[in-house]
């Protein structure tokens, strides 16, 4: 293609929403004919699968020179970014997280030349956590202000970036997305019949079990729901608060009603087992798991926090309540599951919203527009209606 770009992508390659989105974006860009180079310390876990002639992986190796007290990953990454950019004649670096990735990309740009552009995507904790650290805030500001373009995954994150770091430069809103070819309602009737009785509803929570996810609230919501309707709870994932959740389940004598499945690769299949996703977090810059559920036709009941209200349309694709109000959340779950017509309405609304507002074709197109803008090149025109692509 004449408009082919050469793009370097750096992200955290292990489990996590930012790594998932960055990897899926790279794959979609490669499908469109762009040349994509992943530059990370290990292969992104979503990069596996069939060979793609437009995707390349470059491993960042850290020096073990004895005078270094700590492995200098940041310097190794900056050096690798510069090496790959020079050798492969990259047009731009798209880095996910302000630190260390944007800082490293800016250092690489200084080594390579001003023609190499840097696009930085903010995902959350680089602002909501590290942005409040006085020892890092100036560095984060520098990374944001010196990038050629900055994007963020929600309006809430943009607002917090401006408030926390006093940033006034333009920030593009580019929501997270899911690939509609992967996330859609699966037939999980066989497995469902193995873990739940026909009359039992299935609630699900997927996370990294950090305190911000409020997994004890998940247990409390389920206990309240279970006291009113037959139900099972499925926990997926691992993390520091997992044992707390297990202990609370035992204390409430609900062990035979709660399943702990650990980490799972085929998330769409697991979500399709469920009737409702629970997301009572105290902070979410976006809430990717709620979008994954939405794309599978599963409504979310959660907290009115962070970027969740931009994702979950309250009263349309799910219900939201104040943080910690487990009674209101439980009542919302019961209301939804006891009214079959209402549930079908929410399910259809979920599918429509996931395939339009958060469509992978639309978001990929938005990123392309940003790339061509920073390069000062005209962006190619769509030869088909974006909405029809998304709904197809």
C-alpha cells in the first residue's frame, strides 16, 4: 500500500489491559498493510498465533554489567528503540505509558532525529498513581509535553491528567476497543450446565485482584444476590487480594457457590458463561473487562467511578452505583436477572454499543489519523462507511 507506515510499538507485554490493547492494535494495523515492530522485553502474550509478514518482534536485553546496582532497563529500551528505528527506518514510535516508555522513546528520538515521531498513550496508573509522586511528576510532564501526540483512553483520564499535572496541551481521546471477531457471544451451554443448575444465574468478576478492584465488595454483592435468587459466582484472575476473597467466601459459607478459576486465556468463552459482570472498582481509567463483557452480550453492574460511566451506559447496558454501595449493586443485579425482557434488552444494547462506539475498525482508524497528522502526511480516505464495517 502506498500509505504504508513503519510503526514501533512499546508496551508492557505481560497481562494487563494496556498490553492487550497495544498488541491488538498492532495486529490490526498489520492487517491493514502497515509494518509493525514490537519492541519489548518479552513477546506480548497476545501476539501469539499465525505468522504475519508485517509483524516483527525485537527483544530488549538488559545489561548485567556489575557496576549497575539495578538492571538499567530504561537505558536498554531507549537504545533498542533507537537501533530499530534507524535500521528499519521507522516513521514513528507508539508507546503505551508515559514512564518509562515515553521517556525512553524521546531519548531514542534525540539519537535518531526529529523525523522520528513519538505518540504516547496514557492508560491510567501513570497518571492516577505515579502522577501524584513528586519524585516522578516532572518527568511524566516532560514525557507528555514533548511527545508529538498524546492520547488517553477516557475523558476522565484526560481530565485527571490536566488536573493532576496541570497539562494544557491537546490530548486525543481514543477509547480502548475489542476485536469483534474474537469477542462475541459464544455458545457456552455445555460448560455452563457443568458448573451451575438450570435455575442458577452466573455472576463473574475478572481482574488482577488489586485493592482498587474491591474484590471483597464482589463477594458481598454476590452474597446479597444469592440470598434472593439462585446464583453462582465465578472469579477469574490472580492477585494480592485473592486470599482475602477466598477467606470471606468461607466466612459466609459460600464455598460451594463460588468458583476460583485463576487466569484464563480464552476470556470471551469464559465471559459467555455469565449473566452479569461485576466491576465495583474504586478507580478505573477505562475498565476493559466491562467492554469485553459488553461485546459478549453480558451487562455490567459496577461503580460510578473513573471512566466506567463512559463505557457502561447506566440503565442501558448495565447499572452503576456509588463506590461501596453493594446493596444498590446487588439490587440492580436482581432486577436485571428477574426480568427476562429487560435482560434481553440490555444484552442487545450491549452488543450494539460494543460494535459501534468501541469498534476495533473505528479506533484503529482514529489512531491512523493521529499517525498521519504528526507525520504531516495526508491520511488515506475510507473506501467504506466506518459504521458498516463495525457492524459487519
